[in-house]
């Protein structure tokens, strides 16, 4: 039996392989117990274009806890604004093997609501 993290990483590898074929910018999400992180990564080069997380100082002052769906929605809004400033409209959503539920879903819906298409 695989450990939960190994299973998640196996699912993530499969998703990333498909996104790599498409050669588009991906919105990668990582979730920990206390925080959530989002990065826009260029497909062919693998370079991080921009990122947002609950560890950013201005978000930390607004949020009492970084591990909530409200915090994830704030990060989704923030990463969508940064993407728009870079001229990025369309991305592929890489949930890193996490279920599309709870904080991951809140981040995705907030990013869509603020202009990202995926």
C-alpha cells in the first residue's frame, strides 16, 4: 500500500506530464496544514513567473489564519491580479495531486472570478 504523500505525488506527476504536452503556463498549488501557496510556472522553461501565498506580509495582516478557505480565496485573487499585470489570461490548473475540494477549490474559483481562464 502506498503512503498518502506518495499517492499524491504519483497523481501530480501524471497531471504535470499532460500539462507539459500542452506547453502552457500552469497555476501550481501547494497546500499545507497552515498555509496555501500558488505559483505561475512557464511550461517550456519551468521558471516561476509569479507567486502568491498566505505568507506574504500584507495577506498575513488581513488573515487571522492561513489554513482556511477564506485565506485560499485571498491567495487566488492575489495570483490572478499578478497574472493580469503580466498579461497572462489562460493557464492550466495544477492541483499537485490534492483533491479539488475545500481550500484548493476556493483558490481556483477565486482565481477564475478575478480573470484567469482554465
